[in-house]
C-alpha cells in the first residue's frame, strides 16, 4: 500500500487531482512527503499567494491584542533570546524567511530592546514595508543583508530546506553572527547521498519541493567554518509530521532543530 501511495503522490498529474479526494487520500495515508527524481529544486518550489489587505488587517489586529503566541518553529527561541538579553542590553536578530510580522510584535513585547532584521519573499517584503511605515518601526530593518552588520542571532525558521543554494545563503552570515539557529528542517544520516529533493503534499492543492539534508555533511560544513553544534533536538512543534513512507536507508530521518555557535580560531 505504501508503494502504491508513494507512486500516486509522485505523479506530475497529482497536482490536477480532485482537491476533495486528494485531501482525503493524504489525510487517510498520513503521508506528507514523497521522494522525487529531481536533481534541482523548481524555481517556484515554495509558492505563496498573499492578500496584502487581509494580511495587513490581521497584523494590525494582532498588534493591538497580542492574544496568543505566534507560530514559532523553534520553540526555545524566546527563552534563548531572554537569557542572552540578561547579559547584553540590545539583541540583534536576523529572521531569514520571516513570514508575517507576528513574531516581531511578540518579541517587541517580551524583550526590552532589540533590532529585528527581516528577510523573505517579495510579497512578504511588501507587507513588511507597509507595516514599518504605518507603525514607524525604527528597529525593523527590512531586506538588508549588509556585509558590515554584526548580528547576535540568525534564525532560519523552517526555511533552509526550501533554499536552492542554502550553503551560500548561510555562508553570508559566517563571522557576522555569534549564533545560527536552524529549526524544523529535515535531516538524516548514513545515506551516502545529500540534498534529496522531496515533494511536500500536506498543504495540497499547494505543492512545495524541498531538500532532505545529510546531517553529517552539514555539521562538517558548519564546523569547517568555525560554527560548532551546541544544540540538537527533534522538532515537535508539529507533532504529526512524519517520514514513515521512506525506506530504511534514511537513518534518523526527522525534523530537527540545530543551534550553532561561532568560535573564532586562535
């Protein structure tokens, strides 16, 4: 049964399936990702469609009430920032793939002083610029990957797997930041291949494509650049996500949170 379902979900024509039936099949099978034969991520591997007016209204409402904690793919983010802020007056956080601005407003309430660097796809950048102007937010810095900026934390929240050249994007921050946080990202060990591309179907009719990343090679890449792994946990923010339909060549295949700290060579 697993092989049949994998075959169906892999089909290019699956995107044209009846939405009701496709969602029922995904819910029944509890399959979220299937391996592909692709060697490169598609150009539009993580499409988004935002209604800017609606998103703007949501953010304004959220900022007024702050009735709930926003979705945070790394559940220990606030704890880590609060501990760090006890010894440092101002925190500089770069949020790569930040999405909406709920996290910014939430942190603004929780932290005494911080600068928030915001980076995402163009539609989100438009939303962020509108919010910045409306609320006159001096500590919200949008779409500026400046080589001279010194950052305390760079936060890749469930985004690395969707970046075509993720090593190049991460490398930009080498020596500029003390900590790099990579959350809710699929890693595995043992399998000799790296960067396997899978189709993500659980958001159907939206279909995303992303990498599975060899954790041993990734940690070696970070260590070579003086970033040492100081934290590794299985991400359980979305408890029902699974890779049960993948074969046994993928050892320890899970969504992980990784925290790296920079140690300057002496």
